[in-house]
């Protein structure tokens, strides 16, 4: 019974995030690559900060992908965009908190998973925006093949290597 209630709440909250402002989407290949990175890092038993990087990147990818889908429905309210971003983060962070994967952020100590999550979110978001900026400056063409995939994933890979050496 509890699982059905949780599923109903998830669907209800997901329905609230539908109307979002227009944003260009990162490709689905990028989203799949980030999702694979999460599973692979957990399977290898790497530090939670590295796993958090990929979870943060995946969250930003879902936000951008969802925004693109919604903008195709011609819904452009900025208020809904802010609500949607908050909802996506809550949909990721709240279950991790309740499962017990991290529980110390609210008690004054910041968790490795949360540090990685914040770093991954910022890196993925910055490089995604940088891609569109560079593409616009180049006559709406990428500078090299698969630039749309490589640019958002690159900070996650670089930070994964850095965090690996910091947490060994």
C-alpha cells in the first residue's frame, strides 16, 4: 500500500513540472551516457562524490530535456520554469535522503554525494550553455563532430578524475 501511495505522489509531483520555459535540449545520447555513468560508478564501488557528479549531470540533463519537450507545446511561463527546476531537484534529492544514501546535509555536515551532485550540476549546466553560445558564434554549426555530446560530459569526466585522486 505504501508503494502505491509513493508512486501516486511521484506522478502527481511529476505532473506539476510539465510547463517550463523554452530551452534547447541536450541530446538523448548525452542523457543516456550520464545515466550509464551513474550505474557504472556505483557498480565499481567508487566514492560517493564521483557518483554525485553523474547524478547532478543527469538531473540537469533531465531538466533541459524536459524543458525542450515542454517548449514544443508552446508553454513559456517563467514561473513554471522555476517551479520545474525545483521539482526536478526535489525528485532526485528527496528519495536519496529518505533511502539513507545521504542524510547529513541537513545536520550541518555536507555529504560527499551532495558535493559531487552540486559540482556535477554546475559543470554540466555551464558546459551545456557554453556549447550553445559557441554554436551561435559559429553560424549555428558545431566546431567539431559530437560537440553537443562531448561538451556537457567533459566536466563530469574531468571532475571524476580529480575527485578520484582527492578521495583515494
